[in-house]
């Protein structure tokens, strides 16, 4: 650690990221797997990829990765089958016995083969079953055709006999005579029957008619219930058809057309006794098949259930193995091929744990050689690792969303935990709303365990992740609610009687002249008397505006103080004297002074115009203050402050680049001759290798100067604009209180005035919805976003670099969360 | 209750909060920080400072009012 304590701050766990070290471990091949597995359980080391130039196939453990990939595929297959059968995988038990990976692979292979076979059989049976079902329907329907045809023929016969002498009736067929006479030389008619999908039925009929030039008779009838198609296994509506034809050629054509239309054909015996026989046979077969299929399904379910009991365990093991091999692939193989060399970042506090893990691996694998563990020196910047708990992690996430802290940089997250909810509450001050928010988040916190284990929706997930932030926000908004004295916009005289009263007993001028202060100031928060009065807005606006400035200046000063801690920590005196001091002076000589004026004005009750004071401090500092003077010799103080502010700007700008240049030149002189001034850049480039390769940096004065110039301009302009930016605290808090007043007065009180229960009920419902929808959801969101901005921009730009990278350890605890 | 009395209460709350967090739930230095401010290393703390500040601002603003509440005539 560059400095013992961390500036003048006491050492704090969240203030600085964990101290990291680059480790080198040399592990004998035989214990490598176990060692990496142990390190994964520990989860405190981030391996560097030493084979980055190799493709995935060239790496040492490519074959093993392929194996684990194959197993993962099998497991996905099982999962798919299980979800189809509606079987849930039982949750992971911690007491599972460790499995041998090879045994598991064999077992998975066997199970997969068995399952595939069972599935294939099942499919075949199902198909036959569906075919038989179709056959059955055809038999029934076609039987009806034949039956009705026979009946009508018989009716015709009798009719014919009755009308022998009389004239032919209108309905009788025209060719009746011919048919009757030709009965002797009848051609043998063939028939085909089957099922055709309903949507194709019309086309089917037309094509048949055209192809045979009308020399067929087609009867169709739709089947009432849906039929399962044997080929696709889907349920479709179908028509039964019977085609009568004459001649072999017609038959061939019909067969082809049937195939084209995917019309399934089934033989239909014409003989009645045969029909009965077939029907009986088919229904018998159906019953038999049904039983077989049921048995098959039951068998399959038992297989799946046995898989389900172990599934999570297998899944976990597979993922673990896969990650182990991926990690092993990052290690480089020693030339002797007897050991693996790995490099990785690890927190310093974990040193003994890592060593212990390696030791255990050596013992357990009965390796003859132990692992070698050593710390490497490097100039590389280590990853940033904060040990957060479930409370602070959400706040750290807010900071990380802006940028991950540079290694060991002062962490804004430490103060964000308090300042963030506080600034939120300034914009959301209402203890009624605060309590609602608190109840909602307490629900999430109390049922934390339950929510953490189940999958939540996107928005719910976000709410759950930020539950502790919301809790803090709610607590602080209850507090500021008491300060603003608002409960759903209604004030209460909780702490004392209002300080104001009428001037005289008749109270005649209360609405014109106003009340006067008769008692000591209301002890806690805003005096309830202001609510609803005509001077409420002017009073609250002035109060909240000044409050925003005071809070803003304090927070910006805190930010500048953090930059001091950083400079101290990294032993950077240039930053202290050429950046921190002038910045502090500049901000406070202008806005610190303004804050002071505000407080003086409140304490003295002076009528001075602060805008006027501030503006004329710049425009004509030598003028007499007149009645705007708040304290004696104010003019001279202002002139002094103005001079300080003006001096601070070049102070920020020039010394640092010059100092750095000087420093650089001094360093060079110690080593060797500096290149002549004005020497060619190419010469310099050639000389570029003069220093150690890792310490070779060109010093470009102009670049450093421009950088400092930008920084200075940003700070000077930022001081003004950031202070103005804090006025959003006032604006949002005003919006919040006005909205809640409107909902209360114009909805609840208005409907109360009607003295009607129904209207009142409607009013209450509208009030609740408006409060929840607008105030509790939208206003929370907007206040949250504004608090976020104030932290990211106004606060963090004073000191936070945020260009680090996060510590991403190899840990089994993390892999189970992924991919889900 | 005057300004000083309530300020005293806040200070006391700071001390108690600090001791409480040190004795009962000492979870490392930065947890205590929410009660302990870094520069002073003394009782009262970011939370107490902020809450106290919020209260003090409002109190001070009402101490010598420039405008009086004028009731709306209804």
C-alpha cells in the first residue's frame, strides 16, 4: 500500500478497493484439476489467459471441453424431455455425494440412449395407434354410406314396383330405365376409402373429377371430432371419403392423387360380415395398443423421474467441470510438460487461503511434488475489488454503473450510501409517501429468501436488487417528510403549537396583513401554519432554493475533499497543492461565501438581496454595499475573496504541467543525456528504447497542458453550473408537494364536500390510484434519476476517475447464476 | 426548544449512534462511518450530519421570518 492509513482517513474497507497481487502458481499436472477445483470453490483468484494467442482448438484441454459440451447437450435433452413430460427437476441437495466425472459421463450416455429408444418406440406405437384410429373412423363412416346406399336402393326397388305403370315421378333419375336395363352387363365397380384433410377436400374432389373425366363417384363426409394425423402427430379436421371407380387405370390415377393429397387410404371390405369382423378386429387392436402405449409412457416417466432427482446435481457438476477446463486452458504448459503455470490476480488477504487450497490439492491427489506459489511484481494495474455485503452492493452498483473505480481509488460508494437516499428524500419529502415506500420495500426484505430463490420479472428484479436502497430512501423521506411537515401533503402540529397567531383577537387582518410570530420558532420542521396560506409558495421556494444551494455546496466540497484523500493516498503532492487547494479556494470563495451569506441572512433577519450582492461582487466590487451589507467590512472581504478566486484559476492551470515537466526532465538527467531540444522526432523515436521497456513514456508538454486546461475550464465553469444544477432539488421537491396537494385538495376534499358515499368512494379510488401511480411510482423514479445524476456528475466529477476494471474471480458460486 | 438544545440532541444522537454501532454491530470501519464522519473521527456522522443539517436549515430559515403567513380568505 502506498500509504499506511489511507490519507488522513482511518482505514476503511469500502473506501479503498482490496489490495491485490499478481500470483504465479506452478502446479504439477496430476494435481492441476483438483487445485483449480479448490480455487474455484474459494473464488478469490482471477486467472490471466496465458494462451490468448491460441485458438480454442489448439489449447491443451480442448478434448475435455468437448466432452463437457457433449454432456451439457445431453442434459439439455433431458431437460427438454422433462419439461415436455411436465416433470420438475428436484432442487439441489447440498449433501450429494461427489460423483466421478467419467462414471457420470457413461451414465448420461446410457440414459440418453435408453430415452431415445423409448421415444422411438413410443413414436412408432403412437403412429400405429393413430392409423388404427383413423381406420376405425373410416370403417364407421363408410359403413354408413353403404348402409344408406343400400337402404335407398331398396326403397327405389319398392317404389319402382309401385310406379311400374304410372308416369315417372320428378325425382326419379333420368337414366333410370337405362340403368335398369343395363343391370345385366354391369361393370365390376371398385371402391377406395380413406381420410383427407378438410381444407384439401374441395381440391381433392375437383382433381379426382377432372382426372377421371367424371367417371367416379365420390362421397365425402366430415368427421366431427379432430383426428390425429399419424404422420405429423397433429390434430386436424378431416373428411372421410369413399371413391367408386371402374377400371384399373382409374384406380391407379386415384391412388396417385390420394398420395399427392396425403389422403390416407384404408381397405374397406364390402361384404357386411367381413365389415363387422374388421371393425371388431380394429377396436381390439386399438385397445391392445393403448395399453402398450400407456405402459411405455409409464416406463418413460420413471426414467425421467430418476433423471430429475439427480438432474440439478449433474448439471452443477458439468458446469463446474466445464469451467475448470476453461480455466486450465488459460494456464500455460511448462516445457517439460510436467506442470502447468498460471498467473492471476488475487486479493492480498486471500494469500493463505490460496496456498491452503493448493496444499490440499497436492495432498488429496497424492502428488509427489507440491505446487509452487509466488508473488510477481508487475507494473500492470490490478483489478478493483470491493468486498460488499447485500446492503452495500446495491449502492456500489450505482457507482459501478458510472465507472469502475481505479485500483485503490477513493470510492464514492462510501458516502453514496447516505447521501444518495438523502438527496432523494429532499426531493421526495412526505412521510406518508415515505411510509408507503417503506412498507413495500419491507415486504421485499422480509420475504428476501423466497424472492431470491425464484425468478422474477425484469422490473421486479430491479426493485428487488435495490430493496435496501429503497429502504434507505424511504427512511430518509420519512425524516424529510417530518421536516417539510407533510403527510400526504397535510401538515400536523406534532412538535409544538404553531409559532404564529393573529395580531388581535378579532383576527380581522389575517387574510390581508397576515399573522405574526408570537411564540418561539416551530422546533422541528416547517411551521404547519404555512400550509394553504397565500404566502406559502414564496416562503417555501426561498427556503428550498437556499437549502439546495447549501446541500449542493456541501456535497461538492465533500467531493473536493475526496480528491485530497486520493492525492494523499497516492502521495501526489502536486495534486494537493496545484489542484486540491486552488479548487477548494475557488469554490468556497464564491459559493462557500454565498452559503455563508444565506446563513447570516437567516440568523440576522436582514433584508439584503443576495442576488444583488453576488452579482455586484463581480461587476463593481469597490462600490458601497448600502443596505445590502450583511456584516461590517463586507466590501473588503468580498474584494479579498474575488482576488482569491481570480488567483485560483491560473493556479489550477499553470503550476501542475510545469512541475510535471520539471520532474520528467530531472528523471531523465539521472539516466543519460537528454536529446537536444528541437531534435528530430525520429531521433527521439530511435532513442525511445533508452529506458527500461516498461518505464518508457514520452512526455508531451502540450498534451499535459491541454489536459490541464480542459480540467481547469471544466472546474471553473462546473462550479457555476453544478451549483445551479443542485436547484433541481428545489424544483423536484416543489413539484412533489404541489402534486400531492392537488391530489388531496382537488380529489379527496372535493368529493368529501358532496356528502355522498358513492362520490366519496370514487374520489378515494382516484386518490389512491393517483397517489400510487404518479407520486409513488413516477415521482420516485424521477427523484431517483435526479439523485443519480447529482452523484454521478456533480459529486463524482470532482475526484472520481472510474477507469479501473472489475475483479472477476474464477468462482463456482458465480457460474451457477450464469446461463440461467 | 431553542436551536442549541436541538443541536445538542442531534449531537447526542450522534454519540449514541456511534457507540451503538461500535458496540452492537461493528461490521468494519466503513459501517461505522455512516455514523462517524471521516475528518473529525468523532461522534455524530454522515447520517446525523445530514439530518441535522436538514433540520437546522429549516429552523434557521424560520427564525427571523421576512414574510408572514397570510391566510387565504375562504
